[in-house]
C-alpha cells in the first residue's frame, strides 16, 4: 500500500502527463527578458544564453533546452523561435511556457 502522506518532488515528466504547469513556468521568458534588457547590440550568443541560464539556476529540463540551441548570434525574435521550437518538440509548451 502506498503512503499518501509523503511529499515527493514532481519532475517535469510527471507534470507533463498531468498537463499542469511546472513551478518553473515562465522562467524561459524571464531569461529572454534579462538577456535583452540593456542589450545595445540587440544580439546575444549561445554562450550568453548558457551563462545567463546558469546564473538563473534553471532546472535540468530548461538547461537541456538551452543546450540544444545551435551556436550563433541571436536577435530576440530568432532566439524566441529557436527556444519555442525546442520546447514544443519536447512537448513542454504547457509545462514551461513559450517565449516572445
């Protein structure tokens, strides 16, 4: 018999199947906002994105999304398209949100 009094940490996989938002929902949007807040050039590199993601201490699933970005420089729209494609391919749009 299963003890229902224990509190288990929910992983993204269990959240995905339930169709619920993860506690990390919106963190990718926050990451994008931080990257472009005072960015005079309007472009960021994959290294910039990885560094900011590590500073923000993103969860493993979101770090995987960032790791899957192709190398290069990104204007905001292109970065959002790339991140959204990766999130959607994993089926995590409803769990972690998409970015704009």
